[in-house]
C-alpha cells in the first residue's frame, strides 16, 4: 500500500509514508502532486464515469455507501493531518479530479471536531490512519463544488435572523421572514444513507448565543435553500460572498474513509 501523508500545518511524521508539508488549508495548486500520484497508481479508470453513472436508470449509488469498484494494483491511502477545513480541501480536490477511489485517513488536530466525531477517530489516531479499515461514507458536496468533511452552516451574512426557506429533500426545515429567532441551519454528513442530516439554528430567548434546535432533524440526500444574503460556511470556512440560493447534495461516489466503528 502506498501511504501519502498530507501534513497541513502540522509537525506530525509517519514512518513509511511520503511526507508532504502543506498550508493549513491547501489549494488546488498545492495538491497537484496528489493528482499526479493518483494517475500513477491508476493511469486508466475502467469503471463507469460520473456521466455514465448519472445517466444510468439504476439508483444503487444512492443506497448505502459502498467500496470503490476501482482495483489498482497498489492501494493508495491519503492520510490528512490538520483541521476539518484541511480535510475538506483535500476531499474537494479528490472529488473534483475524480479519484475518490483512494482511501482517506484523518488525524485531526482537534479530536472533538465534527469530522473527527463523524469518522470515529480514537485517541490512537495514528494507528487507525495507517492500519485501520476502510468504512465508506457518503460524500456531501454543495453546488460550488466543495466537499463537507464534518459540518456546514447556512446563516444570514449580516448575522441577523435568516431570511428564506430551507428544505431537506421534501421536508421544510425552516421558513423565516427575518423577524423571529431563526438564524439558519447546520448540516452534517452521515455515515449511512441517505447522506446528510440537518437541524435549525435559533437565537436563545434570553441570551445572545446560538442554539441547535434538535426538535426537528430531517435526513435526506439533499438540502436546498433560497433567500436573501445567505452565508455558506463549510467546515469553518465562510464563502467569500453571500448567495441567494444554495444546494448541498450527495455526490455520485462515496468517500473511502478510514474510520472507527
């Protein structure tokens, strides 16, 4: 197995791995080497393309997450040490360049981060990253082409009440005219189908803090919202500018995540 360690502003080293020192949030340019490694390991992908999968009448890709059909002669495992934002950046690059068939392991700098919790990362994160099993999970992305590692939020760019509607599949999670305590929503990927779950964010009645409303937590394959001045934040990184529409949905390929049970 070929081990490639993406050390995103960390001083962690892994015996037997190719070490690559990267910024805290690597860019596409920083990750060109990873594209090249994927091409070396699997020069030609004989499996159906994303276009062919999308055109197929079969809905198997919407079921429980599955192992990648690609079978390179040498397995490729990408180990990411850093924050959820770093993991998101690398998953985004792998998704866009279509090599999510590669295994991905995570060594979080914050063991309590959303992605660390989702992936079931134990205290012995290094041992799991090197020797742990692959347990595929859905890949959740948005319409800007960003993969969600642990969580994402939709809020008003001005910090006030949300103005708009948020729907998970066919279920309305939030509808707000901007006059109440509704502040938006938080979504997380799930380890099983259909792919994501969400909850509304509300302002505490007597305190100036944000609460997660757990009274309604719909799950689905997609979350959509339309409204005014929507700020989309993925794994702690806010978008450069607000939007009027946003969609998060399950990608056609799953993440080959190395994670705990």
